[in-house]
C-alpha cells in the first residue's frame, strides 16, 4: 500500500494478520497448543527475562491471540493490547496493576450490573475500594478524589440504559488528579467511539459482545493508549519500581508507551491466569471482520425500534440517545455521530409485572443475559442482571423495576417492530 493510513473497515479485516508463513493459509490459524519450542537455552532465557519477544506458553501469549490483540489495538488507536478470558477478567487484570490494598478507584454509577457487583463485593477481598460517582454530575468525580485514588472507571455507552458518558470532561478530572481514565467501550465498539481520542488511557472490552458479535465466544481485551506516565509520583510501583521476578526491570523505563500492556501480560495474566482460548480468539477475529457492517445495521435498527416504542401507548418512556428528545442526544452527536448504539431501555406503564410479562410474550427476541449478538435480545434487568441491587441502586443505575433492556440485532427492523407490537398488545 501507499503511505496512506488504512481505513477502519480495512483494519477490521487486515490489522495484525498475514498469510501463514508455513502453509500460506490466508485466515489466521488456530494455534491450539499449550507451549512452544525454544531455539536453544539462550533463547529460552531471553524470553523468560523479557529481553526478547516470542511465544512461551499459551497462558501468557499465543499467535492467534496476538493477531486479535494487534487488530483491536489498531481499531482503538492504542499502542498494544492484551486479550483475556472475559470482560470481567480484563477489569481484574487492569486494576491489579494499579491498586494496592487500601487503595480506591472511582467508578461511574451507571454500569453493567455485573461490574457493579464485582466492584462492590468481589474486589473487597483484594482490599480495593470503589467510590461511586454520577456520570451526569462531573463534579461528583472531582469530589470523590482522595490521596488513595488510583483510577477512574466509566463506560462510553452505559449499560443498560444506553446513556452516553462525557469522556472528555471526566478525562479532565483524571488528568487533574494524576490518575488514568479507564473506559469500558463494549457497547460502543471502536466503530462508534474511540475513547483514546477523547482522553482515555486504558480501554477494556467484553469481546463477547459487539466485537465478536455472534454470541458464541467469551473473551475480554485491554488496550493501552500509551498516554500515561506511570513513573510520576510513585503511585504505580508495579510499573515504576524494579520487578524482582524480572531481575530488577522497571517496566515503564524498559517498555515506554506500551508498558501497561506488558505489565498486564507478565504480571497479571501470567500469575492470575485468565487466558483466552485460541479457538475463541479465532471466532472473535472472524466476527471483527464484519464489525463495521454489523454496527451500522444495529444502530439503524435500534433507532427505528426506539422511535416505534416512543409512540406506543403502553410505553411510559424510552431511554435511547439516538432520539432527538433524549437527554443524551447532544453527547451522542458529539461522541457517536454514526449511531448511538444498539442497547437501550424503555419503561412500561404497568411497572415491574408488565416488564416481566413482556419478555415472556416476545417471540423473535431471545430472552437471555447478553448483548451485542446478531440476534435481538431482551431482558428485565431488575429481576436478573441488576437483581442484587436494592431498588434505589437499581434506579440510579438505570435498571428500575419498570425497565426492559433491548439489544437490537441485524434482523429486518419491520419484523422486530411487529414482534414488539404483538407482545405489547397482548
């Protein structure tokens, strides 16, 4: 190619991949192996000492996974990436590099219910403390900062309501506090929003959702923006201090603008072990090839469905940033001009019982706990994904008792509307 930078669709197909040098296979092979042969004793020692790059053991890295990592890093505009077993695993590995026992991180209150549960309960056993802030009140992030704050965590498009977060404004707070901004970009995908362009230092995804896109493989990924100086102020000793397990190497000093991705691999993935299966990496890579086509159809369908629901007499309200009347529409125009995503919520006039009843009457929509599938999905969050929260917390997170969440697929929009119409009528 010439010196021109490849476009998004080209990167989605080609980034990170080359024909297999041994067989000429054009699709990335599945390297279904546990380990890799060393050239000699010196080669093995250099790999284990971080003096050379290469394959050792699939828990730490794998050639199939490496193509996936390079592709997502290219799509997000990052310097490097690390694929792991799930989106939850990505969050654990990221925060392990940043937090010591007793440290805090600030999180937006509007998050996926599983993340709220993980942050509130599971992370307590590590001595990591979450402090909640309101993404609609930027000042609440500033008020939450303390000397123990080590990171800020938000979602670009929040689950379940599909609200848009003001990434740049919160990035300003993070910069002032001297901490990295972590953005979960799962619902947007880099096709709609690239958080690094708006000030994010670290991006995470559940690859299970829109990037994979077909509801068949679990995975997560961490993207290093290469924008944060980990040596400042001694806040992040995992990156700035000598690592005894690697003969005193300082990761920030040695690896520069991809030091965080290296830390996640050689300190997090190596020891915690949430490795991504090469087969799942292959499946997700295949899904990413059609990401631009799917995401645009997802968004176009979602807008049509949201407009239908907004005019239905059984519906009390619709929360979809793509609607001109929605409170997040201006943010959607700024951050996601190609579309406001495919996940949103609506409230039924009949309350909790009406929500539970509706999901049982839909025929084309699948009632399950996932988003980002080619198929359209439905769930009642208050009785499922957010059921561990009390009513006040459910409402604050956008999952009140009367709320139904939709993940709109790539079917014909007329069929989706017809299914909702019959279920609401019933």
